[in-house]
C-alpha cells in the first residue's frame, strides 16, 4: 500500500498544482489557495513515503549483500579447509614415502629375485601401504589363504608372489570389468611365474540386486566359482566414476563368503565416497555378519568380519 501511495503522491500533487493554476487564472483565488495547500500536503506525504520505500529497499539490498558476503566467506573458509587438509595429507605422504619405498623393496626382495617389472603402485593402482597390509595378513595366517581382489593389477601380482613365497599354498582370485586390463594382469602373473597362484576373471558390470532392495552397477559374479571362505577381501574396484559409492555392494553381496575374522581392505578411503562406504558398512548387517574397523593404513581402511549375533 505504501509503495502505491508513494508512486501516486507526486503525480497527484502535480495534477493539483495544475488545478491551482487554472483556478487562479479564472479568478477563484480562495479556491486556488486551498487546492495549493492540498497539493503541497500531498507532495510532502508523497516525498515522505517515497523516501520510506527507498530506505526499505536499500536495507533489503544491504541485507542481501551481507548474506552474499557471508555465503562467500563460508565458501572460502570451506575451500581453505579442503586445501589445508590436502596439504596436510600431502605432507604425511611425503613424510612416509621414504619408509614406504624401503618396506616395499624389502617385500619385493623377500618374494622374488626376478628383475622383471611389476605393475605400478599409487594413483589409480593400489598403494604401497595397502599391499603391505595384505602381505602382513598372508604372513600372519601361516596357512593356505584365499584372497578375493576386486580390481586386478599390482595387488593381484604382489599377493600371488607373497603366497608363493610363504609356501603354505593358497589362491588369489581377481575380478576385473576391463578385459584389456585383466589380460595385462595375466601377463604380469605369467611373466613372474605365479599364474598358478592367481586367477583373473573377466567380470563385466551389470545391474545387481542388493539385500536392501536397491540395485547397483557392480561385478557380474556368474563367472566366479565356489572358491570357499575368503580370508582377505581387497576392494579396489569398480572405479568410482561409474556411480556414487560404486564399491558399496562388495560387503553386502560377499558377506556370506567371509568367515569370522576375515580381513576386508577398502582402498582409497581418503576420498569422500569411500569414507561414506566405510560408515555404511560399519552400520549394516549382512548374512549374519558385521564389520569392525581395525585401523586406517595409508589410503586404505582395514576391517574385520565379526558375527552379528
């Protein structure tokens, strides 16, 4: 209402001013004076209302600007926090890199005397600390072990080398959705003479049904034979780009193959998606089993299978 009066006030005063001039010109001076007084009053009221509207609009613009500045500040603070966290993680990585290299070299020297190249570690591939965690578990068990590797590569080859070197027997089974990458891993296994200790299966990604009634794009398990209880489940695939939390189905769909005390290693838990998967896994029960977090080792999170009862 005030906005409308503010818009009409000055035009109305102008009309009354014209009427005042007409009355004065026709000799109606008393009426002209009265109309002039009304015109001045209307003009003053119009100016007051217009100033009130302008003040209110200015305050609204100021409030919006303050909110925009606050939002910008909050965004800048969040981005600064992310950058600081990345810098801290990089510092930790650089601090531990020399020891990781030493430990990896010791592992390689212990399991093979072959100077043929091994698949690269890091970036898309498994990291040194994840490999060391798997090797440590193989050594700790001191018996034939069954390892299921989701996403073949350096982890498959190094695990097979450790199994052979330990001399207790065992088998590494790897699933890979990329036929070319699977074939490359088979070539490394054959080159290092450990293809009898590891099998790489082509497992295309298909829509699978999860126990909670949802569906997800995940490995086709039709080609995976009955391999018995899985002692170590290493989850380094599928690649996260295919879907949000793409690796989540691993525990719900494979829980019935994991005995009490089995080790589950989820790689890349420095990423938000994988951290979310860890939280969901720790909260879910599947085939009467739950997961218990052991520790974070490098970019991987280690968990133990426990009975839900």
